[in-house]
């Protein structure tokens, strides 16, 4: 049971990569997409429930998140017109630069390749998770919704930068910048 969270993270990576070959078939794509989301939720839940949190598990979870969102971004660029809008493209590029910078900063400062699981990052993930199928399979998505998701993504990425900058030790489960000062 202790290895189940890691197995789920590896499955998420496999489901995510499989989405590359299935996005022209909505039923298969959505099935893989939902399975990826469920394994993402289940791996962390089970790791905490069975006290099976490990450095390897945190790395696999971060790798699973990275692969999933890289695949989703590729599909969104390939399948939708949303990213032809300069404001949306700018928000995506800014967020990606900050996130990649955070990963590099984490590696340099803490000698790890990880992403912090803040509430803001989880909210961003949830909004993107809900938004992605709508963007892929609906030709005319509401711009205000896309802007909201972009703003939350940029703010959560900047929050992670602040946490990394002021933290003396690495805590992948820091909930927010406020958790640094409130015990």
C-alpha cells in the first residue's frame, strides 16, 4: 500500500502522454484526462492517509504535474485559437517563465527539482483542469474566464517565488505565503 501513491503518479504520466494520441477522439481523450486528474488527487490523498509521503513520491507527483500540463498546453496550442490572442499568449509565457524560474530556483537553493503545492497552485490546477476540455471542444470560449484563469496562474506562480525566496528550508507542502508567518 505504501507504493500505491507512486504507482498512481507513474500512471498519471502514462495517461498524460497517451492524451497526445487521443485528442482527436473526444471520448478517449476525456477518459484519459479524467483518469489523469483522479490519479493526481488520489496519489496525494493516499500518501498522506497511509503516511507514505517520500521524496521520490514528491518528485513523481511534480513530474506528473509537469508532464500533464505540458501535454495540455501542447494540445491547447495545436487545437484551439485561444492562444492566438496576444494577451492570452503573453499570460501563458509569463506564467511559464515564472514557473520554470521557480523550478530552477528550487534546484539552486534547495538542491531539489520540485514544485510547491500551495493552495494557489492547486486552485490554478483546478481552474485549468475544468477549463481545458471547454477550450478544446468548444470553439468560442469566454475571454473573461480565460483571463481569470491566467491571473490566478500568474499570482500563484509569483506567490511560489516569494515562498522560495524567504524560506530557509524547502517545504513542498507550504500552503501559502501566510503559512510562513502563521504557525
